[in-house]
C-alpha cells in the first residue's frame, strides 16, 4: 500500500505543475453556424482536431453488421481525385495524421497537423468525408483484413467472453449484437452500402467538434466551414437508440474451450454518465477494481490468494445503458474459486462501502492523475469532445477535481448500496469443461452460492 500511496502523492505533486485550468477553453461558432470547443496553445505549430458524429455501429442493419467499421476503415483509402496511394502519400509527405473509427454509439475522427500543412490537412479531411472513392482494390483489401481479424477474434477467449456477455446482458437490443460483424456479413457489404452509409451517417446535426493548438478562433471558424460545411445539415436518420434493459437476473454461462487458462467476464446494471452519482461511482470503482494494485479485487483475488493473474473492474457508460463490469484471467482449475471471491467482494462493498483510507487514496489518485489527460493536443481534443457530448460545460476541466473531492463517506455508503448488485451478476466463463473428478468429488461438497 506504501507504493500506491507514493504514486498518488507523486501524481498530486504533478497536478500542481500541470493544472487542468492551464487549458483555457472557449466555444466558437463558425460563419456557417458550426459550434466547437477550442483550447488555444501557440507554444508549438501543431493543431489537433477531434470530432464525432452521434450514432455508431449499433445503427447498422442486422444483415450488414460491421458496416460502420468497414466504412470508417475506407474513408482515408482514397478520396476526390486521389486514389489510395496518392492520398496516403500526401498525408505522409506533410506529416499529417488522419483517421476514423466507429464504436457502438458514435463515428469518430481526428486529424493532427502542423500549422503549415493545416490547409492541406483540412482539405483532405473534407474530401474523405464528402468524396470517398471506395475503389475496388482498397475495398477488397480492407474487406479481407477485417475478415481475417474477425476469424482470429472468433477463437480469442477474451473476445468470445465479451460478445457472449453483451448478448446475455442486452438481449435483442442493438448493443447485444456483434457490432464488428461476421466474415459473412462483411462479405455481403457492397459499394452502394458504403456510399449510402456516408450519405446517412455524416451530417452536421449530429456533429461534435473540438480543436486544440496553434489556431485562433477566426481561423478555426474558417476551418470548420471548410471541413464540415458541405456535409448535409441532416439526413433524417434517428441516431438515438432506445433505452436498453440490462439483465437483472443473475446467471452464469459457461463457454467450453480447451484452454490452460479461463477468462471470466462479469456485468451488472450500472449508471449512465449523466447520473448525479457518477463521481461517487468513480471513486468506488477505483477502490473496488479500477485501481490496479490499489484495488480490493486485485488484493483479494491475486495478492492474497494467487488465484488470478489479472482482475479489474470498470464503469461502462453507453448512450442507452450503463454497466458495472469485471474481468479476470485465471488458471482453469482456480476459476470457480476466483469467481467465489469476486462475488464476495460485490457483497462486501454493497454492504459496507469503503473505509476512510480507501476514500482518501482514491481521491488522491483520481485528482492527481487528471492532468495526465492533457499531455497532448489529441488527448485534450478528445476530452473536449467528450465534455460537449456529455454537456458538462466550458468550466468542466477546472471543476472536475472538485467534484471528486466533494465525495463523502455518506455518499459512498449510499451509492455503494445502490450501485452494486451481487444478485444481478451475469457471469461468462470461457475455459475447459470441468474434469470428471472436479465435477463429482468424493465426500461432502463444499457449499456454493446458488445461481439466481
């Protein structure tokens, strides 16, 4: 625990030298009406711009799962009058980094450029979104790459556990599907599908943008209109998903796989980002399993008993649901023991919350580590996109640590009782079938928790 305290103290000291309030944020509106958050920094001639379009892979039709992932992988594979080679050569020659991705809830993009090359960078970014080519060679190359990756992931125990867990937790909600698709679904995606995806998913009414670096408000306004101004104002596609009903009845699912280790994935209902108890939940999660070696799960499962080589927890906040999640990797013959200890820790934190030392350590770490989010233009821009999406306000970077420090023991006790649900755990274990001697031991059986 001394090492953890030393780390927290060091991070607190670092916070004094890298304060979040050193990042001054302003909201600007372009001549064309596009809003963005801007953090100017003219120390170096570098500009980072991050953006997102609300509505991601969860909107893909059932027959075309993986469409968003394939489309975003192809946006920089040639656009306008430049084929894939010419497009990437332009990026490389001018040291421009440009890319797109898709998760369940959003399509994301970013560009990082020197000030000198920014005009070219912004032109290329606009071209990628408004004039993607989807030429045969890069389309088929990317298709094969995705199919190979999906086939590999179909044998990966962590991926098996993750997709089994999501299907069990979310049922027939779009979150319960395999958003990256299958080799067969990817094979069925046509060039027309990709072109239609661009027309319906990239619109200004679902756009959130942030910029950081060597750019003035006036320059950013012009850049926003150049990059996004020719996108449609709206496409009429509903980006908001229906609220997800997370499974509340405890269940355990075994996926048999001949492995020397077993993977355990656990989920229960959590809270969304706009919940007023979010910051209390962050403190709880750090002490429960999010704080690596400072956490209860790591201490109880690995350090005290040597049952697992890894164990951690996290709070997952999707647009339509929240989850409390735990993951562990353990020797297969110790999987049940690991699971028993994890369940016991769920019950303990629900009943008792944290002690004063745990609350202090969690606050020190979470506030001390906060400035590390501002170590690059790209990370700051990504953070400012998230701030806008969650409607946290221009002053959030300044006030965030105060929200963590305001958490009290009474808050901890109340939210722990509300948040953790030991009887609502959906558990997935990927590993070998129990050996015969383990399945039917001689003598009286040890009492185990009944599945709910």
